[in-house]
């Protein structure tokens, strides 16, 4: 296997096939057939100046700059659907967006793929996603999306969003600030529905306050300055608005008979029934698998209309709030079809067989040679895109293990140092990352974009030194059995049960086992599905965890749910169980879980202060550096590399698609590349 992958590496480097990077033109695009449109595109703006926000305009702004009144047109699929005229379905302040290369064509079904209903779905979620604001393709500029506009007060304690007058849900019902208040007051702040308020909505120890002065204005107030909150919103999956008119039937506050309704439909109570239709992760809703199969209204580009154990189907939203510069209502694509394939070989076969229009998530560097080899047959282009730290594998011992002997051992810094020194990162880079990454210890931030990362952090216990690793194990008193494997301090065999999910390259965990077995630490590997893997983390039933790092970029720093500066150190999700019981202790004010050590307590305090700092300020870099140093010296995570690239596949049918600036979850996959203006031929 090693020789095969290294041969592939040398072949593809020789052929110069690792070229990637950002493209200004659509991948594999061709000119649209039919009459040429004279409408501006990003490729040719026809001399039209930029508006307040680059790459987009409000209607009045666009008509003033062009001197022309825009006439609206609709997708022909709506011609006989009994809908109001398209002009009446659009907001008064409709958002006008120039397509990248050409005015698109209506029609077609986009073919996408996830590994399961709740596994590797973020990419497909991001394709239809909406939020108050979004990041531009440069990942530096924040522009409105659902919101018409926004502004901060001087000290970053109040953020105001202005909504679009006349904006409607996909069923035609008005979308107003009432839907934002419903999401906040009746869902997020309701202990029966959400439980505890998410840490991403807590500043200065207090939940944010949301008010609505009128139907089209929403104000967020923070107990302390929160300059990074807008960046979090622009890249987050959570949609802070829900269709009150639809969901209130299932909410006890609005329907006194909600429990009776739930029981009559086979549910325990109103909370369980509401959960069929509402959850922040849109892939967890499964609304059409419930006993009331209505379509849940949305503001997204496409609406789910069918769901089975094999796929989900979405149709274009007839009330979507964006038009192109020719007045055509977006999205162009009639349908999005998401099939579920967990088997890795079948997953890869469907891509190389040309059955997908696009794939980003779930592809690691190890499959790139296969993807390149099959480009012609599959009628697609496979590119390597920068992903910084994202997808660089790291492992984490469970520091709150239920077994007190293992818990003490897994918190022993010399034991963690030994495991780190036993890893041959150069070989891991060659085999797992095809030699294009840079071997390194775990890092909280991308060195190319974060000035607080030091060479000391990169190199800490990152050299390959198995002899020193063995000496450290001897030093802490781990004796050997007759086969050379180590014994626990209580004399029992030391075995690390290493469960990993289907999203992890098996070559990586096999190498880790080989290295640790070689120093006498026996490892037992077991591949499990993602749902079971995450449940094990949540239940604190794991010895170790492994995941591709998500984060390393500013949006993750300010988001308390995924921040790499605090437990859970993955940033904040159960893929890494780096202190599930510590997090419980912190969130319960010491009433539950396990009390963390001083360094971890210090991290929590420092992070609260960090959230008040302005991006890239002196205080921002100082605190980020201090927190990174604490995490580095404790080896809460044992890393392998940084400066990775990952494959992204563009089918030849897909037009107006550009390369993402960074591949990965941090910027919510495709959201910044405006998939609503993609089309298929």
C-alpha cells in the first residue's frame, strides 16, 4: 500500500496535477446556448459600478446604477403552479446578484451525495443555505443575504439587522422579525425544546438579548463587546429564524392541545412532535418521515419535498429572495437530489463513474490519484484546494475516562509525549497526505493566516523518536509483558481501543497502530459508522478519538461551539472527546461532570476575554497565543500536519461554479461561492 501510494504521488507531481487554487471562472463552463444576454456578470460587469456591498445590489441601488428598471422572470416550472406573479413573490428589496460567468439556464436536477441522512451532509446543506449575512468568496468580506443591511454600535454591544420588506417563506407566508423572536424566545430559550442556551449565544456569561422594534428590524444586544459575532453568523449552519406560523401548532405556548395532538399522532408529547419539524441542524429534521408529512417552510434556495432512507429531494423555492442581473429569479436548478452512500468504495465509484455534479466534503487526499485517473471517464475535473488545517488528522486521549487508572494515565504528560514522539509524521505525510502537507504538532490556528502560531508550537514533541518514547514509558513505570507490550500501572494489559468512523482514512489509523505497537502500547482498531462513533464520544465511552481538524480560521475562533481554544478542543464538538465531562462541569457550574485541571479552567476564562477582542488586534493575538501555548504544552490533541490540500470535484454539467478559497467546514463549504447561481446542462 505504501509503495503504491508513493508511486502515485511521484506520478502526479511529475504531471503537475496538484495545481489548484481559486478560479475566477466557472469550472469547466461553456457559453450558454441561445441568444447572448447583455446583463452584467462578474466576468463582465458592463461598466456597472459596485454598490454598497461588492458583488451584489439591492434592487433600487442596481436600477439607479444601470438607469434601467428590472423586469422579473420566473422558472418555467412555476408557470402552471397556481402561484402569484413572480414580482409579487419577491421582496420589495430584492437582492440582485450578478452570476459569475453567464446568465444561467433554468431546469435540471443537481446530483449530490452524502454518506447518510446525518453523515457528511454539511456540503449539501451549504448549497441551499441562507443566513442573515454571508462571506464573500475572498473569505474576508461580510455581505447581507437574508438581511437587507446591518450595522454595529460603536462598542460592538449592539448589532442591528434590517430585513427585506415583503420577503416570504417558501409557502408564501410573510417572513418578519416575529419569526426571529419565535426562534429565540420560544425555541432557543425554552429549556424543554433546546435544553441549555448554546455557548455561541452567550457573552459575558449572559445570553444575548434579541428585540424587534418593528416587523423588519432585529436588534442583538450583548452583555460585553462581541466584535466577532457577525463573523460567526456568516459561516454558521444555525438559522436564527423559524416559521412561527407553521411551528406554533406544535408548541404548547400557542396550542394548549399540543400534547393531545402529539399523542394522537403517536408521539410522547409536544416536544417530541415539534422535534420532527425543528432542529438547528437541518439534516436532523427528517420532517417527511414523521406522521404529519407536510413540507416545512424555508427561506433556503430549495425546499425538501421527499425523503427516504436512500435519498432526499429538494425543489426550487418559488419565493426565493434573489434575482440575477437580467431579472431572473434564482435558483436556476429545478431540483437538488441528495443520495446516501456510506460504503467508501461505492461512494468513490459513483464519483468516478460521473454520477455526481459536485463533491467536496468526505474526500481526502488519499483518493486524489484515483479521481485524477478517472476524470475523462467520469466527465469531471478534480482539483486540489487549500484547506489549511482542515482535515489534518489529530488524535486525542480521553482525559475524563470512566476507568480511573486509564484516566490518570491519559492525563500523564509523559505518556502523551511518548505517543507523540512515536509518530513518524514524515511517513504519515507521504502516505496519507501524498507528501504535500507539512508535518507538525496540533495547532489551533493556520500558520499562514494566524500570526500567533510559533515554530515552537509546530515542533513540540513532533520529531520521530521511538527510542525516547520508550524511555518515557519506562520512566513512568509501564512494565512489559512477555510479548513486549506494556502493562497498566495496576498490572493489567494496556490496550487502547481505537474506534474510528468511516470518514477517517484507514491508512492513517493503521499507521498509528503500527507506531504505537512498536513502542509497546497495544492498539485495537475498529471501524464504526459516524452516528455510533459520535454517540460513544458523547457517552464518554471511548479511549481515544480521531478526526480531521475543523477550524484554524477566524470564524471558528469566535464561535464558542467550535472554538479550538477551549474544550472540547476539536473545537467544541463530539468528534473529539477531549473532555466531555470537563465541559459538563463547566456548563453546570460544577454540579455535574468532572472538575478540570487549572490549565483548562484558565482556558475558559481567557476565552471569555478573547471573545471581546476585535479581530487581529494586539489583544486578540496576545490571548490567542497564550491559549495556543497552553493547549500545545498539554498535548490535549496530538497532531500530524498542516498546510493541507484536499480534492474537490466539479462535474462537466455544472456551470457558474468557482473553486472555494478554502475547502472545509470552517467557512461552511460552498456557502460563500453562491450555489444559487449554479446551473446544470
